[in-house]
C-alpha cells in the first residue's frame, strides 16, 4: 500500500514539476506560487525515492536498457534547461516582429521617433474598467518597449475614487498624459491620439501656423472636398494652433508665426503684400507655398526668381501613374531624395493636376540652398496645351520629364551676412489639391503635408510616417488566373480526391 501511494505521489510530483516549468516559461518570473509548487513536487518525489530506494538501486544497475533510459532522461533535462535558458534571455533581450503588411501591431515610425527623443519622464495614467485593462496594457507595452521614460499607471475609477475626483475624470477610457506642469487628455485606446498627447506635453509652447487669405486660397474652414479643413484638424492634433491671416490688412506678418501657408491662390498679390512676404523671409520666416495650375501671374514670382526658380504654366502628365490606376494627369511620386524632409517617406504620394518648376542648378543667392524634393518619371512631360478634351499628347511645345513638382529653400536672403536668426526656410509644391479634404488621407499625402510643416519649424522628430490604419487585403487576378483558380478548385481538386479514394478502394479490394 505504501509503495502504491508513493508511486501516485511520484506521478503527481512529476506533473507538478512540469507545470512549474511551463509556468516559469510563460510568466518569465518566479513568485510564491512557483516556489510552493516546486517544494511540494520535490517532497513528493523525495518520498517516492525514499520508499523505493531498493528498487531504484537495482534499476540503476548499468544494463543496456537502463543506460538507454538514463540517457533519455538526461537529454530531456538538457532540452528543458535550454528552453528555460532561451526564455530567461528572451525576457531581458526581447524583440518584437510584426508580420502584418501594414505593421498594424507595431508603433508607427513617428511614435517611435517621439519616444526615443524623450529626455524627461512622462506620466501616463489610464482610467479604465478592470475588464478594459488588457487593451490599455497592450498599447502601453508597445510604448514602454521603445522608451524607459514612461511612467504608466492603470487606475480603476470605481475603486480609486479619490484620484479619479482629483483629476476630474467623468468617463471611462480616459488617459491623462503629464510632463511637468503640462497636461493632455484623450479618450480611447488609440496610438495616434496617445502619440499626439505626448507631443503636446513635450512642447514648451504651441506653434502657430497662419493660412493666408484674400487671394482665393483654399480655406481651413471649408469642410467640402476642395477645402483644407482636414489639414487644419490634423495640424491641431499634433499640437499646432491654426489661424487665418488677411495679409492685406496686416502691417507685417505676426511675430508669433512659426509657419506661413499660402494654399492655392488664384488672385494676384498686391505690391505691399509681396513686400511683407519678402521682409518676413529676410527675417528668417518659414513659408509653405502651394501653387495650383490656375494660379498664374500672382505677383509673387519675383520671390521665386530670387531663388532661381520659375513656375511653369503647364500641367504635369505622367503615364507612369496609370500603373497605380490613376489618370496620367495625377503624377505619382514613389522615390524621394535623401533630404531631411523626404528621407523617411516610404509611402507613395499623388498630385492631381500639378504644375512644374524650372530650378536652376545654383541659386542666385550666395547663402541660399535650393533642393528638389519631388520629381516625376522620365516618361512625363509638362503639357502646355488644353486638356478640355480629356486627352494629352506630347508635342514640341511641351517640357520633357523628369519634372520638378516640389522644392525647398534654406539659408539667408542677404548675401553679405549669415545670421542664424535670419535663416529662412521655404517649401514649394506645384499642387494644393494633394492636401485637400478629399485626398489628405490618400496614401502618403497627409504625411508629406505635415512633414513639410515640421521641417519648416525644424522639428525633426515630427518628420515621419503617422500611425497605420487597418486596411482590407485585396488580391487582384487576371482573367486567365481567375479561370485557372475556378477550374482547379471546382474541377481538378475534387477529381484528385475522388481518384485517390477510388485507387485506395481498388487496392484494398485486390488485397482482400
């Protein structure tokens, strides 16, 4: 009876020992439950060995079968030890691998950049129900993986009433982000919102972006398809203050203007307005100029000429765009130069009805550097004729590609001095429609717009790719491929299964 009990305890002890191993592998930490299970397992195994000492001694005689059994046990223990060691090392030097096409289970490059740039501690408090904690932990674990400057705290509003009242929390799923005396709040568990909140608390002041009005520009108040309302919303999400500026009534560009945006003007600027823009740039201003094809003779051409640039009166036509299902009048840019503004642009951008620029190899200004950032393919051309009939054909009056659709300028306006405070920056793109309400979120268009603003104010950490959104995967098949798939799945595969069954049946019948 004693021997029978010892054998049962031995099996229970071995089983509990195995459970302890997997518990450690999964949890990657030792606690009282693990230690308790190990002690009980060792006591059970010890009782078995004490009760069966004579039998064990005989079993361990070095016979051939005993040797094989012993070697098998040793090899099993070695394998278990290696697995435990791999898990131990993995918990301290772990690496995340995301196999989804759009990296949906990884943070975006922008979020990673923001986290790696943190130099001070940022506090993140999440007020969630206990049942919602896994969603909160899943997102914040990704953030903590890239920075040790985050102090994350989960708070149940129903149990920690005092702290909930202190922060004035009214809703579940509220996250409070704090850095020093600055605070930002968001609702929900979304990477974009959380990253923008971290950006906001990290800024000493909110940069102001002015959109010029009075010349037929696209309005940031316009919510229709051709307006710039979405651009305004996205800028505000990233901590910018967006305001409009009627240049005609201003004596000068406001001193708090971090960036001045001129989005698709159609009417000419007055001479005094051009003078205001020139003075703004001479004093180190930052200008984002978006010129559509219907904006000619605007009066600001002398500013471009000072930098060695001429805006052509044409429409960029690129047959390469048809590969992406677009019209040839919607140039598609897939390759970018190694400029600070575009080097991280891994996404395609689209520019409907864009115009091109002629950029001199060397700027007339000694201390001014002009670089191309957007160029079409070699098969493109600048169409100077009418497109009313819906067709375009290259002729002798058209400019052959590649065409420059975007360029940047940086440096000092005056040749005789180099004052860092008067170092201006300018981004010019021959299209405004790429950033309107209809196309802002199309592929990388929004990133190009926001990155341009970030480069203008020299906020390099904001130049990146924004968080990805889940997209439905699509498989495109040609007619031949579709017919083959139909025949293979409906005809060939069923026939193979039926044929295999008949062969097996025939062979068994013969053997019978």
